[in-house]
């Protein structure tokens, strides 16, 4: 079996020292443009690929960035991953994307494995581990939480302003004349803390409109649940505020099965404003949180903290907007 080409092979072919090859391939300013181009061309001809593992052992080079998601089912996570791949690529980092399965013990396991890989940092989206565990990990490498509130210690956080989002929804509900609100979310075990934060923000914003709260399991049929909150008396029309677009796309057919038209008989207002919300078969009114800004801000926290692990945690808040479509 052929061995992988090394820098020594490149040096021999180029008639230069191995040290010069290393400097040229690492982008050192001490190598002339012509020499760098010639060495890069020979490396390409030989099929050379930099050995990141060896580079990490030789110095403190970090090539990978851990990214922990609750699951892969939410279309908003797809958007975050797309933004991360672009942003991390610009920093010459490879995202290692794993899921917690919404289980604290599994999240702890994957975070530990990422630590063992000596990644440049770890980003966790809507974590389910206890805050003190995240704080402990944050003492040894950059740790950023996306989508949750303040954690403590040196763990930086980036999240949407939930109060501002709830106020946008409340204003829209008043303007359209919906007089009752049902908050619909799914059960996420330990992740319910973030569901609760969103529900509390909605309750604070809707001080003069009756608010009901329903938490469903993933296999629950939604039509009977929604039907309980939509009696024959339609003098007080109902708006359903759904925790995210993933759940909201199941609400639309549930209303159809009840003979109700979204946006006319019952409003649907969701969160995340994903590509799913834009599709004409759903056309969801949805809170837009800027995925690009979430990821770019989180990456800034990672790079800043690499220079100062002990700096106080920073809490970055992203302002939302409301995209109005046919469901309200």
C-alpha cells in the first residue's frame, strides 16, 4: 500500500529543506511568493494533505469546532449548520456536528468526546445538561450556548430576545383581533426550561388576552387537542402560538381536519421563520431570528475566548422580527 506523501517527499522533489516546506505550507510570511507557489504546486502533484493530528501534537493548533444540536429534525438547525459551515470555513475550522438526542447523559458524553479531541471550542444549541456542567467544561476551553439564556462562569451565550419576540406577537394578535391564545409546544424533558422561558415571555406580553398552554408528545394527534380550544362559539377567535416551525407544519393539516382555515378561523404564529415557513402549502407567520448573526456572534466568542479563557462571560442578544404570512 502506498504511503501518504509527507513534507519530506515535497522537500526532496522541490530541492529545498523540509523546514522551508513547512513554512511555505503554513502560510509563513518569511517565504517568497514564487517559492510558496512552487512548493504548493509540487504538494498538489504529489497528493499531499496536511496532517492536522501531527500539527496539533507539535503545537497548539486546533482544526475542529464542536457543534452540539438537540436533534436533526428541526429545519432551523439545518439553517444553523449551513451558516456554521460557511463561518467556520472562513476561520479554517472544521465543524464536528453531533446531537444530544435531547438527553442530558448523551449530551455530557458527546461534549466529553469533543474535549478529548482538543477542539477549538464547543457550541451547544439549547442544551439539556445542568448549567453547572457546562460551566465546568467552559473552564478548559471556549464554550458557547446558542438559544438559551445566561449560563454563568465563562460560558458565553447568544440568543434571541424572547421578550421582544413575544411583544411582536402580542402586537400582531391585537392588530388582527384574535382574542384568545393557545401556546403549543412539544415535550423535551430537560429542554423544557427553554420552552418555559418562551411561554413565560408570551404570558408577560399578553397581559389582557387569555392564554392557555399545551405540551404535546411527538406522537399526539393535534386535531383533538386543538378542537378542545375552539368551541362552536366563534365570537372570541383563537390564535395558536407554536414553539417552532417544525411543530407548526403539523398544526396546519390538523386545522384542515377540523374544517378550519388557517388565518381565517384560527391564526398560527410560529418561531424560527425557516425555509419550511416560506413554502406556499404552509405559509406560516413566524418570528424570524437571524441564523447568520447567531452563528457569526458565537464564532466571535470562540475566537475571542481562545486568547483569554478566564474572561467574564458575555451574553449576546439578537433582536427578532416578525414575518407575516397567510396563517394570521
